[in-house]
């Protein structure tokens, strides 16, 4: 059994927040290109402060629809050390509580992929695997109306070796990793853990699908104290799990939920902390009702008085309530909707699962109350720093330690306003509409090289603006099959050209400069007075290396390795500067978010004179609107935040960020509530269509 004697709540909370399965994992997330393809509607990073706590991923099914697909995972491998079938059921259950954040018509729309891993032949494990497969495949999933059409297995999760005559072995427990997939009715309605402070008075409601059992076996609490336990969470009632999912979906459709976060690794304490981190706000929680539930379910009551573990510390019940990892979720609702939400769960026969546990506070503190007195009161900033320390230490070892320190210190800024949008134009005004209405669609070459993977969303953006987007590979130009003479403009796309080797954009440029046919084609194109071009990311690096043949590009910089020494996938703020760029006409002064995804975006100028003479069109700014070189608001460290340039006549523009991946509001990781279909970056492509006419 879990031995709670001598445990300190403060110490335990900090240990759990630092545990890798719980802690901030930005160091892993920020090196993965999450925006490629332009279909991402919900990634890991949530809200204006980009905190990685999303329950599920959501992608769009196209560039002209809000239909989408949700993806989520569930795993409870540590529980298999206690009860293998329970670990399997909980993996399925966690997948469902994660996916409940997305708008899905019904539970049966979810399809599962099951990845089974087991040490076949190890004593007792074959039987445990059989029991787990039966529990999941023959009992729980049929009861839920969910199928598992696909999966895989790894049956050799044991290794044996000889160490100087001593037999050694390492054996992994049975592990079921469940991936869930489902169609989404409207990607815009996906719930996130971000607590809202702009909706008046609100309540936080816990839905406890463990029905007060509060079992700690296999939990993060057990792990950080080097224990396992003998009782673990389980799916208590498949009917209640289904009713929970259906009720959350109904309430989401009725717009009665403001925030949602499922309870998993770390338990209720971590769930609430992560919601506070994402909302940049404090919370006050009342644990009286939950502790009363614990008393009712505890078979070993200790009398009227709660036993104190350490003088001045809290009772055993508090640990069970805060750190159990039973299925469940926390909802934020408007106080005016609390009764309606409660009634919906009562109608679903979930009254015993419902607990109104608190609300947000204006003190930026995370406070837990018992008998109207705080028994735990900590600064939100301090806890978020603890939660982020693991990722900070990893970044310090792997990346530029100065950059890692800057990102870690960003949490200290209590007044950080987060991402915002201030536009100098009407994003809903389609300035290209009259030109599109003529039916004339100028040909636009969507230029790519080996490994480039950003061409599809680029074509979609130009297509939306009224161009005929044509796929053109460099091999077409080098072989003479295609000529730029047939196009009004070209865009050099971003992505992993040449397998994303260092200097890939420079290599791309040399394939033009050192090939007479290609060089002549590009030079002729640049010398025309009616041509234009755009270079983004790898295409930006490529075009910057063509500066000798682009009129007016002499002062452009080279783009080299990010200061962080790492590939950076971020959602950051930029400011559009006054410049002659045809793409940015009428946008000067606008400040808005944009995605970046590159490893070599540092603008390296030949000298200070070039930096002063270059026509800068775009620069990174911090959340207060100031040009910045601070990481990660400036993800590559470029001087003065410079990240986009143009020529004196404005026909040729290069930039590191990816406007083509956020030309729709739904593609933004965060955006103002009043944005509907168009994102502000669509104006760039419409400007080009207007210029052509």
C-alpha cells in the first residue's frame, strides 16, 4: 500500500510538478514542425502565453472547411504493475477524456489504434496480456460502442545479458498505448485548458469518474516517493464514461463550457495548476466536499479527527483527493451557467461525480482551502517555474544555455500580456474580390526543391487570393520543361529542402547560380518590370543567396543557424514595418502572431552599413510590442528582430515566418474571439493579386 506517513504536501507537489511525465515538455514540442501543411487547428501550445497543455490535437480536413479530425492518446503503463487489465481500461478511458475536448458527434465516432507491448514468456505476463486484451477488446470497448480497427504489437519487452557470469535482465510491464481518432464537426469549437478571465464570474467544476475512490497506486505521487501501491485507478462504470462524454459534447455545442482539462498524470493538483498556467491567473479551491467524499469511501476511517502526517501539515485525505489519477475532468463555466451544467450532468446520472470546487482569483496564487482556511497557498509563477524547470534543464544541456535561461525567466513576468493582435486594416475586407470576379487568374509558380514540404499550403493561400497556383519543381526549370517566363510571379516555399541539411537554402541557390539555363531564366524573370516573387523560410534563405541577381537586394543578409542552435517551431508576434513591399501594402503598423518553423533564421548582415540600408519589412516583437532579440519571442536571435526584407521597388520580398500557414483564423494556435474565417495574413496574398491587376 502507499505509505503517506511523513510526506509533506509542499515537497510532494514540487516533486510531482518536476516529474518528466507531468512537467512542461516545451523542449520536445518546440523542435517539431507543427504547422506544416496548414491544416493544424489545435496543437500542444494553448492560449496567449503558449503553454503546452492541450488535451488533444485537431487538424482541418481542407482549406475551405472547418470540419476536421481529432487525435489523442492514452497510456497507463505503471498501473500494469498492480492490475494489468485496469491499466488497459484506463488507457482507453484517458483517450476518451482527452478527446472529449474536441467537438465530436458521438462516442462511437472514435476509432482506436492499440499498440500492445509485453515481455512474452516472462512468468505471469502472458496471462496478464491475455486478461488485458480481453478486458479492453471484449468488454470495455464493446460496452462503449468503440472499435479498434488497427494496432500493432511488440512482444519482446525483455532483455537478458551476462555481466561477468551474473545473469542480468530488464523486463518492462505490459503497456497499452491507445491512439484515438475521430471526425470533428467544427475545429473552431475545440476546448482548451486555458482559464478565461474575460467572461465575468465563473466556477470550476470537477467531474470525478472515479466516484470518490481516489486510488493512488501507480500515480505520479507514488513514483516520486519510490512507491508503487496496491490499489490503482480503474474504469468504474463504462456507462458513466459514455454519459460523461455525451454530456460534455452537449454542453460544448450549447457554448456553456469555457475551459476543459482532463485529469491524468499528477491528478487534480496538476490539472488545476496547468489550467492556471495556461490562463496566467490564480485559482482558489475549496476541498471540503471532496474530502467528505473521501471519508465516505474510506474503509478505514480514523475517527472524527483527521490524522496529521506532519505537525502543521494536512491529512491523508488531502493527498488522496489532490493526487489520485482516476478518470475525470475539470470544467470552467460561467456562474450563470453553473446550474444548467449541473442539471445536464444530473440528467446523465452523474450527480455523485459533480463537485463545484472553486474559481479564479486576482492574486495570481494557487490556493487550496479546507474549513475556510488555506492549507496550501503558492505563487502561480513559482509553481509554473517548478513545472518548467525540467524543460529548462534539458534545453540548457542541449541548446544555447543563454536562450534556455531567457525562456525560463519569461515565466517571472507576471504582467506579460501574452499574444495579441492590433491591425491597421480590416482583415475581413477582400481587396482582391473584384479582380477574382473577372475570372482571370494569373499564373503563380509554387517553386520547390527536393524535400520542400510547404508547397501545398502556399498554393492554397495564393489560390484563395485569386491566382492559378502551379506546382513547379527545380528539376523542371533545370531541364527546360518549365520557364518562369510563363508566370507573373513565383514563391520559393519552405520546408526541409535537401533533407534539411545545414545551408540547404544556399545549396538551392547554387543550383540556380551555377546552372546556366536556370540562372538565365531567373535573371530574366527578376529584370522584368511586371514580375514579383516571395521567399519564405528555406525559400527566404534561397532568395537571399540570389541577392546578386535580384535588383535592389544587395544589402540582404544571409540566414544562418538560429542563435538557440536548434530548430524552432513557435507562434510569435511580429510587426509589419513601413516598406515598399507589394505584399505588405496597407499593413504597416500591424502587430499580430505568426508561425515560424526553421533552423536557420538568424539574419547575418555583411556589415552595419548593409543592415542600415536594407529595406526591413518585418520584425519580431515581444508581447508588449517592442522589437526584440530575446528568445523565444525572437526565435532565431536576429539583430533588431529583423525577419523580413524587401527591395526598393517592393517586388521581391523574403521572410522567415510562414504567413501561408495562418491565412485562416482556424489555423492560429490562438486568435481573438471575433476572428471568423480570414486570418490577417491572407491580406498579403490579396495584395499580390491586386498588384498584378
